[in-house]
């Protein structure tokens, strides 16, 4: 059996359209206006929520727009240099920012406000409790703050069912509930596995069934070990 499940690059790049909003409709509308380049009354937005809620999906989606820069704050040497060519800065994993980089991040916040650029930042917790220096935590809370709510199991099943129907997949009722309880919980990984399941069904000329899904998941566990 081919290694199908780890190829997350097979999933289309993140976009705001592919993000299932759930309880995040207001946030998605705000980010859509940022994506369009509409004037923003608040030029700093901070998103927080549990791992798998979709924060990185949203920032990566915005990174597809012109004159944007995605920065992973948890990287060894995050790029905090300001550039007038960039109108939109996307700062991910703020809770992992190294102490040595926090002064540069503080300066970037100040330059963004002075130069009328826009910053969308994200972290695992609300700004007030981020493990960062006090002045940087204050900057994180300057603008709008949104909690990114993870989809419920029912919402995930509904989104995956819609995606399956859009590609003509015929799924037995038991497949999606089993999938979301026996695999990674984030929607990107779930969508990647759904894609793998579809391709494997076509390649083997076997209908999609719960045993076929179990075979794939077992193969994934075998690869890991």
C-alpha cells in the first residue's frame, strides 16, 4: 500500500473560502475585508485558540494575498524587519516567540502602527497571559481580539460530508464519525485523509467502506512506528 496519509501538500492551499466558519463567522468576515485590502479601523488583530482550531489556516490563507509576509514567531530566527513593500504582516505562534526576538517584534509593532500597515497575530492564549515581555503583551492587545473556536464534531462531519459530496464520494454513514475519532483532529489533516481515502478507493477499485478506512489508518500507524 502506498504512503497516502502524510502527503498534506496534496490538499489545496489554505484559503478563507475553504475555512468552515462554525462560530467564527464574524472573524471570517473581518479577515475577508483584510484580504480585500479594505481600510481597517483597527490595524492590529490578535487571534487565539486551541491547537487545531484553524489559526494557522487563516494566517496562511491571508499570506496568499499580495504584499503580505507570514512570520512564524516560534522559528529560530523570525524575520521581524519592517519593509514599506509589505502592507500585511501575519505573525503566527506568538506564544513560542524566543526571548531574544521579542525586542525586534516590539519594534515591528510600533512601525506597523506608524506606517499604517496591518498585523494579524495568533497564539495559543489570550494576549494578557502570553509568556512574553510586558510591553509586547500590551501591543498584542492593542487592537481587536478574537477567540478562534474549534468546530464541534458535528460541524466537522458536516463539512467533510459536504466536501465528499462535492467530489462525488459515496460515504457510508459510519465512515466520518469513525474518522474524526481515530485520526488527527484538525480539519486540514482530516481533509488530507479524505483525499487519500478517495484516491486509494479509485486505485484499488474498492468502494469506500469502514474496513477500507481502517486499513488506511492502520497503515499510517505502521509507518509511524
